[in-house]
C-alpha cells in the first residue's frame, strides 16, 4: 500500500501500522530480521509507503518471499537516489495464500486514510477474492499475477496480459509451422476456458481444424484421455491447465505415442512441471507472462542484484514485483504533488507508461487491463525453461 506522509507524522504512522500488522498478519520485519519496516530511511524527505500483500507462509511462500525481497530491492535502490523527491518504505502483509485472510488484510489496511494503492496478491485466487474488498474502499489494486478477464472494475490494474491474450504467440507459432490440426485441451476451470476458447475461435476463423477437448482437473485416467485425443491425429496439442496435471498429461501423451508439438500455458510455467514430468516434459513450449530471471536477457541485471543482496536466485514473478514498486514510485513522482489520495492515484496509474526490467507497462484507461505485449515463450530443455523469444513466428 502507498501512503504519503511527511515530517513528524512519519514515525507515528509507521509505528502504529507496524504494531497492528504484526498482530494481524505476522511479523513485518525485513528479511534481515532487524525488526524495522522494510527499506525506510531517516532523511528529511517526504515518505511514500508501499505495501505488498503476499503469501509468505502458505502454499506459494517461495514465490511470495521472492516478491517481498524484490520489492525491497526496488525500495532500497530508489532510496539510494540523491535526486529522489521522496523516500520509500515497504510494508508487507502476509495473507498465507488464504482467501479470507486476503480480504481481512484489505479491510484492515483500508482503515488508514493515507493508503492510496496496493500491490497483491501472490496467488490469483487470493487476489480475486480480495478484489471486492478493494473496490468497496476505492483502493487501487495493482496485480502482477491475475489475468482473469472477469476482473474488470474501477480499481483493478492487471500488470500482465490477460489470460486469453497470452495465446497470441501460440497462434503465431502454429501458423508459422503449418500446424493445421490442433487439439485444444482445457481442464474444466475458468482459467482453462479463458486460455483455450479465444485461441479456438481464432484458429477456426483461419481455416484450421480444432478438436476442443475438456479433460477435467484431477482426472484419474489421463492415459485413456490422451489416447483418445492422439487417435484424432492432431499436429499439435495445447494444454490449458495447471502444472500438476500437465506433468501427468505429458507422460500420458508420450505413452500414447504422440510426437507432435506440445504447448502449455502460464499455469505450466512452474519448475515443478519439468521436475514431475521428467523426460516427458522435454520439448514442450510454454507461454507465460512471467519473465524468468534465469533466462530472459532483460532481467539479468536485476537477477544479479537480487543474488548479491539476498544470496540466492530470484524466483518467478520476482522481477514483476520489482517493476511494480518502480511503476508506483514513477507514477507518484510524475504527479509533482506533495500529497496524494486514493482518488488521485487511480487515473494516474491507468494512464502511466513505465518500462520495467521484465516488460513495458501500460493500461487501458477505461478498465485497467494491460495494454501491449508481454508474453514470453519458453522451451523445456534438460529440466529447465529456456527462453525462446516473444514472437511465435521466430521460435
């Protein structure tokens, strides 16, 4: 969350916020464990507080902690600037990946009238469930995770291409390779439908043969499903589902003798996919809106700084959290004002253009959806995701 405070009010507001944050959502100490809110300074400059609602103790804690550290790195780099018109301080709320805790976090933060924007959450489910609470208090929410096409309201900004638009490079790839018969497999979830239905319409509109298949999440006998699909002799199989079932499906496709192109969506972009699928993941293409710090060239400098600061490699979505802090700071700095409200920030955020380390950010002013390109293509090689480019015609 972002709050503008000046002078003596800084210590009083920061101290009070820290107290109830620690009580409600766990320790707000920085990764160094010194008991301070993250990244603040003692200069006479005005202070902006940016908050990160993240999963630091639940199923996505690895990603959440990486986002926390990346955001702190951005704060520290900003505060090192002699020409910065304000200092930044990072305040973190751990929602544990729990939907109810996510909503509770919003309500509690909303009690502070100085809070004017938020970054969150680590998981798409927590972000979606908290969205109504953010809307109720007119608090702008910037998400680097959620690309759900249903999340259109007055306060939401999606800092990544939406779920259906991530499939544009897939269409490019299929066209360039002359793959005219395509099996589109969704897992019965809303995410699966969003990623496959848009592509379905586009492929059919260009004269391709499409087999639209639903293999529900958690289906026990994937061998039978894969055999049924492979029997239709598609040139390519596109899977719109999560990494866990994708790993099982990859093994089933191999067992069924499929040798065509195999493509996964962002939900497959998880190191556990190649780990679980083993050799059966080799050669898969995966499209994702996350810039992998291990292989995307534009993120290398950030990854090096992260490793130096925290003695470890940044996980997926860390670069995007780093960018989110920079975007909010640049937006606030661009106003040239000494005080900001929630009402001030939303229109400015939605009209801001910002070049981050992972991608360039811009939004549709009317609905806050991401505008522009920002989808990366990876090929699974030797158990890792290797960056292959952003244009499907050149992969």
